[in-house]
C-alpha cells in the first residue's frame, strides 16, 4: 500500500489544502483544523451551515505545530486574510448569523467545547445525518463518552479523533454501488488516502480497527470506522449535490466510510510513502 493523498483543513468544515508532505503529531496533520467559526453556542459545521463547504482556507506560512499562523480564506471570488478586521462581518453576512473566527482554545477551557444540552428535534437530527424517513440511525455506542459531552474533544476542533484515513478501495466500492453519482475523495474530507490496490475493492477499513498503520517512522493507531453524515452529499466546487451517497452508505456499509486514527508515533510522511498494517502489540 502507499500514500495517495494528504489533506489538511485549516478551518473546520471549509475546503483545505492538498499536501505533498506533512508532519504528523499527536494532533494529526500539523495545522489541521486549528480554526473554526463559532456562532456563540458551538463551533460551526457544514452539517448546519452547508455553504462552508464552498469556502476554503490555506495557511500563509507553514504551521510548525506550536504557533497558529494566519490563513487566507477564499469566499466566493473574494480572498480575505484571517487578520482582516472586516472578516467576521463578511462571514456573518454570508452565513446569516453572527460568527467569530476562533483559534483553538486550551483543553482546560471545557465550557467553550461543551455540547449544548438543548434537545434537537428528531427530524433535525435526521437532516444533519443525511437520513431519510425510516432509515436507521448509525451506532455511536463505541465512541468515547466525551463525544457526547463536548461538541469537539477539548483542545481540538475534530469531531472525534485527529485523523481520518480512507482507502481508494472503499471509494471504488462506493462508486460501483452509486450508479450515476460522481465519487470524489474531496467529499469525505480525509486526512490520508491510502492506495491499497492489491486488495479487493471493498469497504476494507472495517477490518482495520485496532490495528496499526505504519508509514515510514510514523505509527497510527486505527480506532473506529467513521459514520458519515449529510456533508458527504453537499454541492461544492465542481461537485453537484449527491443525496444518493448516503442512501448507498446506509444500505451497503451501515453509514460508514473510512476509519479514524490516532498518531502514537509522530513523524514525517509524504506522497508515495509505503504503508503497512500490523497488529497492535
């Protein structure tokens, strides 16, 4: 197997950067999701604000894992820097609600990350998950309790874990099952896409849970397959709206695509690096 793609998303839920190489730290790809929009209640996600997927961000200088450099946002045909005093006013007009652009807060600031206790209507939850009436909800029972207490793990803007690993095999299997829909890795916001062409075209990540993925000197502990949501179906850039993706994932793979991971040995990776799976010690 080998590394086909490396992705970093400076701002949560916005388009990111395709990299040729990166450092992996315990927080994943260095610089990944260091910023998020905040609406006064929680960090903003394209699950609620779909237009975020149409925006993108890139770092002005390469992050070093210690400091968070400024980013330049592409909002429609407008390029604006995160240091621009008019940025939040522009984003508030775009989203129709008051927002701030926040950098990561310390993990000790639990109230900032805490999930609202306000009950969401079932129909609203279905919309967020991209489900139609009668389709089952995904199984979140194996996720850490903190996932339900906090909007994102304290000290991060990740949904659950710092890395998302996806294989070309799963993408090919999804394409086979999604007749008439263009399957593009950008829809699924992976950090790493692994080309495992010697293996069958199938949703193979389910078999990888609790195993170690070695890339050069870096070791990633693979944790739980990733339940997908409405974000996989949103139209952005040159991709059209594609609700069939969730229909297929619900029917063919229990809502899942890709697998989460945690970096247990940091290091540098680059495109074309060999990747090896092994059992955990």
